C-alpha cells in the first residue's frame, strides 16, 4: 500500500491506523501529486500517463470547468476565460494585482473582501478558487490511483510565501476537499526526498521533476 507517514514526535500511528496521504506541488506553470511506494517518492500519472498537470483552468458559460492540458490548449483562443498562473495572485490584494495588471489578460472585478476576482464566462472567481480546481483534480487522480480516500496532504510552497499566501494555499486545499497536514517550503522538500547526495540518484526521474530547480 502506498503511504506517506507524517506524524509529530511521539504521535506516530499504529500500523493498522495508517491512512493514505500524498504530497502536492502546486506550481505556477505545472502541478503534480506524489506518494511513497516501497520507500521511494513516486509521482502519480493521469489516465494518459502524464505526470504533470498544467496549472490552467478554463471556465465555460454553462458553468463547466476544464482543468489541465485541455484548458491550456484553449488559452490562445479564449484568454479571458482561461486562467493560468493563479499562484502568482494567491494571497495578494487589489493593489498588488494592479502592478501585475498590464501583464495579465484577465478582467479583474472589485470585491468587498479586498481579494481580486477574475470575471469569466462561468462567473467571477478568485485565485483561491482557481487553485482549488487544480488541487481537486489532483486529489481525484490520487484517490483513483491509490484506491481510497485521502486522509491528508502536504503541499509545497515557495520559501518566500508570506502568511497571507500560505493561508490562501490552505483555503484552496479546503475548498478542494483536502485536509492539509503541513505546508513545506520547496527547498525543505529536497532534503526530505533525498537526505543524502547518494540517495538522490535512487529517486525516479518523475519524482525528481517535482523539484525542477534541483533536477
């Protein structure tokens, strides 16, 4: 059984209490989900054998949502309704978005909360809601691959993320139906996956792609 065991010191669960958990790299461009099999990190592919999921969501007029490869393919023809790089907007306020506004093709609308919302054919959405769609897609992939409901997830975040951005990531996970066990800084994940230089070579190429800055 594929398991990722995460416990605080002195709180390790008994063998019969082990539950399914995964790690997710919620990336700006691509995202993926991984677990541990036979002591090695292993990324989980979709039904087509693709490990990377483009971090892109397309919103359709009928309320349907398209996530990943198909959404990315529609970005050029439907840029206002195809949201990419939502991670850049996580935890940011309206004033922050104005600085990025000239580089983004989206129609931003004001909100009472101060969180920027993006107008799409399927309704106004926040960066948190966009990220939740990606996380939910990865959750469904993992549960299908592992054959059971996830008890929790560890999500990687950039080391420079501030408290607001980290909270936004947790909020997105909650919307996606995930229980966040921990947020890990991306550099920290390298040492967890490969505690020594020699063991790094034993990790599969797919798993190493989780850490593109070190591959």
